[in-house]
């Protein structure tokens, strides 16, 4: 194999580049999965908080109604 001016042969450079790109792609995939989990978690949390607020407001309305047992 011919040795170039850098002191390494072309096969080592290609192997290094291939390995580097492989790990880079793996890192991008892991970041995408983490970002997707974060986004889904925020959506679900907002939905849960919204339903909790609507339940609390529904309970407050039923407690303040004129026909409730507390007001009789």
C-alpha cells in the first residue's frame, strides 16, 4: 500500500472516517430520540395539567351550586 505525505495510508484514513461518521450518526439518532421523548413528555404533561384544572373548576362549580348539601 502506498504511503502518502501524512505518514498514513489511505485505508487507515477511510477506516477512521467511516468509524467517525458511524458514531456521529449514532449520536444524531440518540439526540433525536431524546428530543422526541422530551416533546412527547411536555405534551402529555400539559394535557394532564389541563385536565386537572378542568376537573378542579368542575368541582368548584358543583360545590357552589344552590342545590348542594352544604348550602341547604
